C-alpha cells in the first residue's frame, strides 16, 4: 500500500461534524427546551424543542419569557456554548466558519441572556470547545 | 452517621431514581448500600429481582421486611462483585467515598444503566477524558440537601450513566486511541499508538503494517520516548485524529 493510500483511507473515516456529538448526547434527555445557535439548528432541532439564537426569527424578549415559563413548569432548560458565543466561533463542518472567527461586538445575545441566570455545566467536549449547560432557577 | 452515608428520606426522589434506570420486570437490579431499604422497596416494585448489598449488619432487621424478590447480601460490594453475580442495572445512593472506586470497578462489569445519587462534584468528574471513554453521564437533577438524613454538606445530584459501546464498533477512533493509551499506561507511546492504529485498520478489514503505522506516527512530531502521562492522552489522541483527517 502506498503512503498516499494510507492517508486517503484514514481521512475518510475521521470526518464528523462536532454538532453530532451534541445531538447524540441530547437524545437521552426528555422534556427539555434547548437554546442553540443558528449553526446548530439543522443538527439539533429536528428532535428537540428549540429556541434559536442569531437567526432572523430570534427574539431576545421572547427567549427570556420562554426560559422563565419553562423553569416555572420545572422543565429542563439547556443552552449550548455555541448559542452563548453566537455568531462567533461557529462550526461549519469540522472547523469554525471563517467569518465567525473575528469578534467585533463586546457582548453576544446569548451572553446577555445567561447574565440573568446561573448555569450548571452538564457536558463538555474540551477539544472541540463544545459545552452544554442547564439553566437554573434563580 | 457511619461509612459517610447520607440516607435518603424523600420517596419522590427514590421513585424518580428507579424511573431514571428505566426499571422493568425483566431487570435484575444491583443496589449498593441498601441501608434501611428505603430505595430497595421502590426498586422491588418495578424490577423482577433486586440484589441489595449492605455492609452494615445493624440494618438486618429493617432489610428482613423487604419483598420476596429482594436478595440481601451483608457483605462488602467488592466481594459480592467478585462472586460474578449477574445483573443488568445498578441503582444506588452511593457513599461518597465509594463513588470513584466503584465507577472504576464497573468499567469491567457488564451492565446497561446505572442510576445513582452522588456528589455533584463527582458527576463533573464522570465527564473527564478518562471516564468518558467508558460512560455517558446525564444529570437528571440536583437534589435538596434536606432530602437526606443527615442533610448533605455539599451539592448532590441524581445521575444516569450509560455504558458506551466499544469505540471500534462506533468508529470513534479518538475514543479508541484514548482507551488504548489509558489501558497501556506503562508502554512507550509510539508502541501503543502503532498498535492502536494497526487495530483501527484491522477493524475496517484493511491491512496496515507496523512500518506504515510508524510512518504515520513519525510525521506527527510527538515526543515519543517516555510513557505518556494521563493528562497528555486526550491531546495526543486528538492530535492524531485531527492530523489524519487533514
């Protein structure tokens, strides 16, 4: 086997978007509302009830209202690190989208939302810098 | 309080714990630290059989009152496990000092799900690079300190743990590399990596010689002479997978 073949065969089997790790993990939580970024939406929102940040439909006031009412109903409210940092450092395939790498604004929509709450980290993938938190009642 | 045990006193929490393990009549549930049988009673209602282990014989009188589908062992859990008893689920309000040693011990046991009450701090540890090779851990919820007698001094949580499938079956090469390196702590890194890469190829039905595996490793500029430290394992395995995907 030539060296080129070795590399080619390996690389084909190493490609999976990091968002699929979140998707697999979240399958095990029932009755939850998930706050995600628009980059995560195609991967996570088919099977989960979602509020999407950084999307044309996003509405901060509505998001805050939904969080509050879900917590009052004792539902699990979860937020991803990608939602907190959106629109920055968003995965497009295996790597960060080029345009999401440069941060221009001091505070993201997600950061503003979580400033009202305490978070409990429930899962992280350190190498991909992905995290999922529970949003807790005050 | 003996043996750093906090006794659960909240029936709702006990019921939720049994639910978290998705307990059914076909299940044989191992309960570690049965205490007065508070959780055992709830497990016995849902499971086909319960194997309740309690080291403290002063609970004998309480545990005599349990239903017929409960077998009680007054012994150390490690000795009971050495007897190769069969079970498929584990439910426990773990004494905090037993959490880590038992989580390590259960790596080698055959089970489907664990539902545990344990210190929140240890739940975070279950997500570290070592335990996450073997387990997926889910936080069901944090618990009130007053749900225990005496009240716990730190935050406690209800946690569900699912055993992960073998990484090679799931084509999770990074986890396979990590597992291989953790399980061969005294081997030289280049030898472990070479073996692991060859096995990954074998699992795909392809042949790779050790020389070809060496060729891959030598292009990575890793420091290869010392046995790799546990802290370095995640970054080494990630680096390999990243490099190979380029």
